[in-house]
C-alpha cells in the first residue's frame, strides 16, 4: 500500500476501523490506491456519516423534542 494512502487511513479513525473490519479492502488498496475513494464512500454509508444521514438524525431529534414539549404542555 502506498504511503499517502496509509497516512490518510491512519489519520482517520473511522477509515482505520472500517479497514480493520473489512479486510478485503487491503487487497484492493494494494492494487489500486484510487480505490480509497470507494472505500471512504462505503464507510460513510455504513457508519451513516453522509449528509443525508445527518439531516435525518437532526430531523428525528427535532421531532423527538417537539413530542416531549407537547407532552409537557
């Protein structure tokens, strides 16, 4: 694996954890360092780190707060 790819993975705890959990990426990254983008996208989807996931989480939190306020009234 190329040094820049290794550095990027070591600096991002989520990527590092994902690589440890899904070891098949080692072979892909050794053969094609550009596969790192694909791995990052897959990691974001699995760990719900995409923008849409964050928006859904915020929406759920607001909904929960509204229901709590309604119950208090």
